[in-house]
C-alpha cells in the first residue's frame, strides 16, 4: 500500500476526515496512480508541483490538480508530505505552508491566473546550507 493511501486511512481512523471523503480521495489517488480516468480526470491533466531541495532532504511532491480539487479542504494533509524540519525552517523564513488556502489556489489555477512558477525561494542558512523551494503548475 502506498504511503499516501496509508495516511488517508489513518486520517479516517483518527476522525480527521469522514469515510465518504476518504473514499473520494482514495478513488482520486487510484486514478492518478493507475493513469485511469477518474471522475474529474481530463486528458492532459496538470499538476501542482512542490520541490524542496536542501542538504538534509530533497522532496518532490506532484499533486494532480484533479486531486487537489477534491482535497482542497484538506490542505494540511497535503502539506504533511513536506518533512517537519523543512516546514519549520520555511515558517521561520516567512513561508508558513499551513496558511495556504488551497481552495483559493485551485480557483486561481482554474481561472488561469496562477500558471507556471508561483513560488521560487532560496534561503542560505550558514549552519544548514542552502534550501530551495519551488511551487509551480505544469
């Protein structure tokens, strides 16, 4: 079982999301993983891509926009894929992932107002080295 599916099931167990929401998200994940068309999947579906690159970790998160639409109210779950240390470091430098309104982001992307690179931040920490964060739609 994939890590994403395990996390979703844990969220259902913990009562963070309903069973119905869990089923929708699992269906969307299955469609994205299998390449099979899901209820919201369209040919040429685009992705929200998040890249974090540092000496301590490299994180690449590719979220199909169709899944983001289904899960926009679960933004904290999505940002949980970014390692805790990287989230804390970004927050210390003014980028608090927990404050991102994913519903608004999806709306802007649908309207064509947020295409291409949305965030390109590079932080040079004397102790931890360089940290680069990129968020873009492709």
